[in-house]
C-alpha cells in the first residue's frame, strides 16, 4: 500500500475553481469562433455540436472529484484497497459525457443517435 501512497500528495488549494474558469473561458472562445462573416452576413459553423448549446456546459461552483477506497478482500495485504474517483459535479463532467459519444463513434465502438 505504501507504494500507492507515494504517488499521491496533498494539494495546497482546491484546483476545481481554476479548471472551471479555464473550461468556461474555452467554451466562450469556441462559441465566438464559430461565427464566420460572409459578405456582410454572419454564418454560424457547427462542427460537433451546436454553438448555442455550449453555454449549458459551463459550470458554476464545481467541486473536485471525490476519492474513496473500496476494500479488496480477495487481494494480497499489500494492495487492500481500490481507489475510486467520483467526478460527478466536477468541471467539465457533463461536457465529457457528450464528447464521449462522439469519440466512441469515431473509434467505431458505438453509433451516434
């Protein structure tokens, strides 16, 4: 177990607000870049998802993923716990779920619906 602990270290501050701010800024930037001007008219260009939908993936008050351990009674004593991270409500969680559908489709693992 000590070999697993050496890879973890306490953080001085919560990284979730910084990640949330960066993600929200990136979503705003992507939304603005999706508008092309063609002879005085504005034309919206959507690649994977509609630009208007990007605002619903911005977060406010996100929390960092929660880490917990699950006992593994059938394993040797030097590795008695499995680390499990719950990323629900973390910055980008909802966006990651949507992007996963597109990436799985590209890899051929599932069809788009």
